[in-house]
């Protein structure tokens, strides 16, 4: 039996979804953000090239921005991971729905040595990266929600541990407490934040007990 690596399996799944999408056999429910075709053109195959895009991204500059694209974070709102050369070695996430008039330049750059988009993405629960929030996260799902929670991959490096009472402890390390809070709200009072204290305080008092079903 052929066994695929985790990365190859993920690519195969993505390819299958793309084929079904082209055949009109798949759709994505929910409220996606506006079209992002301009931003998607910033990442392409071959040697990496710098990209210029118009001043309508933030409305705060009259000059085009020059960036070095590193990859994409895809989701309801997708982001372009890029390094602005004028800001040193810092990687930033640019909302792709705000990128307009993107243009590949005839200037090449060298990707940061050892950069891994998987490792970069794992530093955050969603798209928001903040080194000050990069801490161990511990959630406890009540026994009645444990089985459902075990079906989710909250984080690529998560660990799951069932407790004697049937509850489930989920651990991972990531930033992005606001995005975690949005997600945790869907679980009502079926989940408890144990750590970090800042996230626990952020969601305290907002857990509902009247949701008719779990995510």
C-alpha cells in the first residue's frame, strides 16, 4: 500500500478539491471575503520575484509598496506572507482582498534560509502573528463535547489527552487570542480555557449555555 507523507497527502486533497471545484461539484458555505485574484498572482512558481502593488491596500501611502512574497495563508480571509525590504527581516501578513494592481517586477530575491511556511503558520491559531502572545494554550472540553472536539485539528502540533471524567484536554502553542475567542464562542459553555490567563480572562463571561448543537 502506498503511504503518502503528511505534506503529499495534503497536496493530494487540495488537488482533488480543485478538480471538483472545476467540475462544479463543490462549494464553500459561509461568508468569504471579497475576491482576491490580485493577491493570488503575487505567489507563483519559479524563482521568487519582488512584487509591487498599488496604494489602495491601506490608503495611507501615495507610493506603491514593494514586497518579497513568501507564501499564502488561505481561509475565509486570506493573507499574503511577505517581507517588505524597507522594514528589515520582519515578515508581515497582507490581506489579499486589499491588494490591487499587483505587478511582478524583474527583481529577484533570496528566501530566508530555513523558512518553512508550515512552521510559520503554526505560530498562530489563525492569521494573526504576535510574538508576545506565543504561549502554550490549554483547553478543556466537557465530556459531552469531548468526542466532537477530538474530530478537529485545532493546531498541527496539538496534543489530546482524555481525562478520567471523560473530558478532553487540548494543548498547543500559538498566538492569536482574538481568533481563538471567535472560534471558542461557537462551543458555548462546553469548553473551558485553562491557559493562558490572558485568553481565559478574554472569554470569561461570554460562554453561552443555550446553543442547540456543537460545531
